[in-house]
C-alpha cells in the first residue's frame, strides 16, 4: 500500500477553490484517492480534505508544502499537509475505569489503529501492571482535593515531556484546569458518558436514571475550558428499559463509550475532523 | 382470536403477590397469555400487567372485577382490568405540520392500531379537508397570542364534549394551560422533537444545529404542568452529519417523531404503560 | 433558493479528472454547492456528482451540456446533467397493503419530496378511493394466475402511456416479467421486506420467524430480471424478540419498509445513486 | 447484595403454571426478584425464568430442588435451578484474531462478567503471551489441513480435561467435527461475522462486499452439527457505505462481533437463554 498525504484546508467560500486545488495537484501528477469538501452556508466557510498518493508526486513533502503555499495564501486558507505514515504521539489519561483504556490499548496492540502511545497518566495506580505489560510508561499522578494545583503542575510537566500530538481522556474523571486546556487546543479529546448536551457534569447515568430516559448515550468531544461544551466529534446511544438499574446503565454505557471514543480518536488521527467554531466537520 | 382482559396493578412490593394474583386467576380458570412484573428496588413498588383470555373465565368482566377487589385491597393495589375489545376514545391535536397526524390516521385507517378518533383539534384550518375525508370531526380553534384564554376555554369545551380517554398532541405546537393538563392526568401524550432532556422548549432542531450534535431525537411523553418534563414513554434518534441543514434535520426528524409517537400511543392504548412518579414502566 | 444543476458522471479513473471538471465549471463561473467523488479500487472506475448553482452560470442548460461534452468524451464518461427543478414522473405500483403507498403519498402531498405522481397501478381496487382523493389516476389491473401475460401487457401499455422516469414497487407483490424489467433499466425501485440477501422470495417474515432471527429488515433495490438480486440502494433493520409473532413482525417491519423505500426513492430523485455493476454508489 | 437462585423451566402450556410455581415459591417464603414467562402459541410450549433471593428461603439449594421436583413432574417440566454465585467454567477458542478474545478477557478481568476461564485453545500460538499474562492456561493445538482428525482428538481431550460448562468460539475459524458439537449440546457458542442467514460459510465480509449490502452484521448462536444454522442468541448490524473496502468492513465488523458475542455469552451465563427447537427464548 502506497503512502498518502492528507491536505486539510479551511477558507472563505469562493468560486473555483476545488478547481484551483485539484488543478494544482494534477499539475504535480497527484493521484487523488479521496476528496471531501463542505461549504457551510451560514458562515460561507469552505472546508476540504484530500488524500493524495505520495508516490504519484514528483515533490517531497516539504517541496509540496512550499509549492502549495502561494495558492493557500491566495484563498486565505488555514491549511496543513500531513504525512499519513507519521504516527501521532498520544498520551492517554485514565482513572480507575479500564474499559476505554483497555480498548484503545487493544486497537493499538493489534495494529487496528496507527498511533504511538507515549505514556499513560492516571490519578490512581490500579492500571499500572496492565499498561506496563505493553511497555508503555505509566505516570501515577494523584489528584488530591486538597492540592489539585500541584497535581496539575506535575501533569503539565509530564505532558510537556511527552510532547503529545493528542491527549485522550479515557474516562479520566478529573476536570483539567483551563491553562492545560488552552495549551492543547483541539488536541484534547474527552469521552462524556451521556448524549450531550443532556446530563452535563457529574454522574450522568444517575441523572439519566432519575429522568427516566429510554436511551443512554456517549459523546466524544474536544475539551475546551467550558466543561462538556467543546466541539462534538461523535455520539451514539444504547436502548435501556425501566428495569435497568444505574449499575446496568453503567455497564451498557461502557460499550457505547469505548466505541464512540475510539471512533472519535480514529477520526482525529486520520485528520478527518475540521473545527468550525464550536462544531466539527467530520469527513468520515 | 379470542378477546382478552388486561389486569394492571401497582402496589408495595411483598412476598407472594404474583402467587396470589396468578392463584386467583387460576382458580377462575384464567388462561394467562402474557405476564409482566417489575419490582422497583429504590421504592419497593411492584408493578404488574397480565393478559387473560376472556373466554377462559367463567366470570363476566364486572364479576371478575368484583371477585378481584378483595385481593387487590389486601395488597394495597392501584389497579384496573381493561377489556381489550373496548376501543379507547382519542382526540388528536395538531397544528400545520401533518406528519404525525397523517401517520396516526394511516394506522387507524388501516386497522393497524385499534382506537376511535373522536375528533381532531387544530389551531389552523389547513388539515381540515384531509381529516374530514376520513369522516372525523375537525375543530378549528385558533389560538391568537392576544386571547389564549378564550381559545383554551373553547378547547376545554370541545374536549369535554368529546370525552376522550386519551389526548394526543401530534405536534400541536401550543403549550396547554395547567388546568387542562391536570384535567387529564397521564392521559395527554406529546411528541417532543428532541431527545429530552436535551433541548427543552422551542425550536429544538435549531438548538441541536447550534450545538453541533451528531444525533437528533424525539421523545414521546405524558404531559404534565411542567413543560417537556413529564414521564417519558419512548425515545429514538437519527444520525446526522455536519452537512445537514436545519431544514434537513427537520425532515429527518419527522420520520423519527412519527414512529416514536405511534409507538408511545400504541403502548398506552394496549395498557402497557404504568407510571411511577415521573418515570414510566413500559411492559413492551 | 436558487435552482441547481446536477452533474453525474462515471469514467475510468485517471489523474486530473476532478481538476478538469471543476476547472471547466470554474471557467463558466459555476458555484459548486456539493461535490462527491468516489474511486473504486477494484475496477478503477471513477464516479462523481456535483451540484452547481444554476444562476452562477452564464450558460443555459443545453449550452452547458454542449460545452461539457468534449471534456466528457476526453475522459470516456457516461454522464448527465439534470435540472433539479424538473420534477421526475413517477408511477407507483401497489397491491392491497397501503403503508408504503400512503407514505409516499404523504411525502408528495406535504411537499417533503419533489416529484410528480403520474399514476398508480394496482392489481386490486382497494386503494382507489384514497388515491383518487389525491387527484391521481388509479389503474386497476388485476393479475390473475391464469392470465398474467394479458395483465402485464396491459400494465406495459399503461406504463408506456404514463412515460415514467421512475417506477416504484410499493409492495406490489407481483413479479414483473423480464421484458418489463429491461424496458426500464435502473428505473424500477422495489422494497423487499428482508435484509437481502437473507430471505429472498415469498413470505420473508415467515422465513425470518422460522429461522429465529433477532433482527428483521427491509431492502430498497433496483429491479433486474433476477428476483431480489438487483443493486441495493438502502437497508435498515428493526429489533425483534422471541415473543413477536409473524403478525407483529409484519407490523414492525412496515415502519422499516416505508422509511427505507422513501429514502431510496429520494436518493434516486435527487440523482444521488450511481450504478456500478450490481452495486450502487450512493452520494447521500 | 444477596445471592440469587435461578429457576429455569420449559413445559407444555397449561392453565395455572405460574400460579403453581409462584405459589410454591411463596409457600417457602421465596422473594421473587425477576419473573419472565413466555408461551409459544405455535407449539403450546411454556417457558419461564425466575430469580429468587436465596436468603428469603428456608431451604438449602438441594432441599429447594427436592421440594420443587414433584411440581415439576406434575407439569412435565424440563427444569433446573442454578445458584448465581457458582461461576460457570468457560473455555475460549480463538485463532489469530484477537478482538473477541481480548474483549472477553477484559470483561472477565474487570469483573464485568462473572465466570471462570479455565483455558484458551488456539490453532495458532500468537495470542499465548497475552493470555498467559492473565494466568490462564493456553493450549496451542494446530489444525493442519492434512491431519484435522488428530488435532480435534487433542482438542477433545483438552476440553474433557477442562470440563467446561460453556465453550466460546471467539472467531476460532475452524469447523468443529460433529462429535464435538454433539458432546456439548447448547453449550458451544459461536460468533459468525454476518447477519445470518445471510452469508453462511467462509469470508462473509467478502460476500457482503460483492453483494453491495448497506449493512453488515454479526450473529451469536449455539453451534450444532449444521454449519452456521444453530439457534440464534443475538444479532446486531453496522452501517457501511460504497466507499468501505473489505478491510474496513472487517474493522467495523469487529466492533459489532465482540459486542454481540459478549452479549450472547452474558445471556448464557445468566441462564437467560432457553432453547426451543432451532430458536431461542431470551429473557433479557
């Protein structure tokens, strides 16, 4: 399988963008494997993602970027060209619950998803053995209520050292401080155990039980400083019944959470998510 | 197909309830076609629904009720025995949108659902021809912002005349006054076009669009004085994408709404919904 | 809302197709509202669909087609440019079951879907009144087992007279003769009441009941001479349980059937379905 | 949480079965936590499952069985009373694919599902390290095409030694010989990677790709001597599109497979599955 480059761009909508970009690619011999465009009617913003066979181009990646830059400037694009063969560096953060972490480790271990796990940070030590069996560094950083500042200072240091492209909160159960959120804009993904915006905050399954809903859900979203309010990447639900206790809702919800989180992370790793204000364009 | 009786009961949980009830039924020769029970662990309430072949009993329905009463009293039951062959009287209330009304009319016309439509009330005259083609009385009761009191007085009178067992708000788009809600407790069913409790109130698809959710939903619930907060009977969702406009969300949502509403109404007509505080037990 | 043109094309895959087509459109001032491409790796076939604002072009539709023809020839395209404002002529064929027919009539009546119903053909007279209330011609063409040839000769004549762009078998329950199928290639849509290829042929719900499946489904597909084997456009399922009788499976299945059929028909009407051998590319 | 007993029974349908059983339980002070019944109209067979609080009974489990036996005989029941605290012995069989095995190991490791894994049998050695990290015996039994008989003789011996209550084929990829199937009737669960009865046999995703379906699925079923034709316990599907390659269908299918298999296994472990000919009654 040949390697691919992924061209991602956002710009004001205009006549001729696709023609200009695909004309440029064609002039370089570029073989387009997948092309997605979206024009947002409310804001007149244009979004695009192209997958190009690397071996169809005469240019190296730096040369390609250089050659593309004038065209991007002409249309006022925010843009990037990613090499699909460069694996993103990911830090996983978890608490005691293992379902999301185990699932991402499985997908990494089996090669189903392409990324490097450069570390796991947890406020508990429970998952250490399992993580270390995978030869992945485990950072136990307790977050005592009495001294969260110190805990997050250490977390920040561990993250800085790890230099992640992406941080995944795999049911981390702690609210990150605003400074940390803003250090990694659109690079922290969380899984919330409800169909947001229903049941923001703590214990959403308890809230769902009290309200007597017939569906429970999970939401994968980027983390912003505003709790559970960042751009949504993916959601799904499971059907429940009056006879499901909170414990059973938790169990049924776990299966939804891990799949929704893995899907959202995969979209991000494959550069399929473009952000538009507080919303996402997902070229699935 | 033989007729059936439906025994519905709620009482404090206790050892021997099922034995007592099924023992009573067996003593009368009663052939149980379906039996559902649920014991709510939080409140120690017990809920049951039995379908009994009418022709297996020696007793008439009044006799059956009389014979059952002492046992019901012993366990402190709220209870009822319904004759499945007695069609419930239903008033449909709609506005201009026809999808839920048309769907219920289809299910009624085709015999898929067993009930009598004793009238349609609408604050617009648009649907008159279609409803009247079905030989169903159409009551056009405008609800001007300037004089809602008079409008609802007339609505109340029309309803009193119709003497409905059930009122279905098939996208009626008006908030019923509290007195009307309390006149028909657990007998008014509404369809709300979101997955409650997300997007309470007006224009939920616009709210969903703004929030950038990936699923839209619909909720069928009993109407209480508290807007969009009554006991939920049924919910479902549909998947959307960034490229779906509000208009497309409305279109996709309509298919979910009509199915969710029809399912909820069917459950009610078949005496499958028991109410427990602000939640429902649905013996589907 | 401005009118749009829809350019649909299939050709051997090659470098520069998108560039050439979008370059052509840009040279005419064409504002692309939606663009979809797909390259089939097995066959090296390329498929595309573009929506262009009509008022952004200086050319009339005939002029546009003429201007595009040389480029289409260069790439060996099968292609068409449709005017979205020209409503397709549709004949509905039904039997006694009304759910799919009623649903399509509702979507037509309410303006949710844009098409003209130029006639209904049925082998029973049951649905006449309902159809005629809509001012749609109703053709009662019985299909006696003893003389199907004559019946289909008359059906063929009625169809020829109606000159449909699309024929929809809305649970028609009769197998069309091969000549009729080949007269309208990729222009006859059927709804089959199973998840094809499971349960081909008659009484699929009975087959599903016997096999004890936990999901029932419906499949919308183009009709070919090979029974239930044509290209699939859309499918969906509903969950069932051991306690669902065949009659209940039929009832639950109806809701799936009408939605799947309507979705497939809408895709076709909006020129979203491209056919590739026995498969479809659906630019949803 | 108190321990429970699970009474499972099948018998010819009759008036008074529920009354007799619940009357018996009540006479022993038995607190019924959950009660499910189903009467199959086609065969006049009756199925029931009761969960009883162990500590509400004066009898030990052997005493309870002895006391219940006469009543069971009177109604001609096939029956059993299981102690929910006795963990079932399970052997997992896998090949190279790890998704189902990893998932069941996670659910076991995390305590989400209660059972003992008494061994893993595989025709490859790939998964040994991972399994042995869990302190579970790993039996590598290659199945060469040239000598399957010897391989299955050894498999049979390993199984006999392990004395499993349940054998789970977690994508084992080999067809078990009939003798092995009949040694463990209704005690071997398989996951098939299609919505049976569609795509029986090898490479169902390839078959699905060729047919151009829009949904792929997975089926959890009991293994009988008839390939992929045993009683179905659970099924689910995932939506695919024309642009999904076989490899992507395999990836998307894995998530469905592992959830469907885990659900089916959980139902079995909790004694929720009763078998009726080639169908299952699942008291979920």
